[in-house]
């Protein structure tokens, strides 16, 4: 059974696919939460500079395809 978070992600992807020009950028697994998490997270809510670089790269990748 899927978690509520996973179910929401799947629904958001489906809605974006039906609605043009909507693009869904999934960022949920961009930043790690393993033993190396302090490299990517500034605190519990905000990414560090390195984490922002990873998020920015995903946005740049998507915008280059538009």
C-alpha cells in the first residue's frame, strides 16, 4: 500500500500530464536523508547551498526542455 505522500505524488503527475502547459517537477528525492544529510540540509526545512544546487539543477534541466 502506498503512503499518502506517494499517492499524492502520483496524482500530481497524472494531473500535470492532462493539463497543458503544466509541468510537474518532482523534487521529493532530490535531497538525501541518509547519514550524509547534513551536506544537503541547512536545517529541518531548508536546503544548504549544496542542496539548493541540486534543486536548481533539476529546475534548469526542466526549463531547458520547454
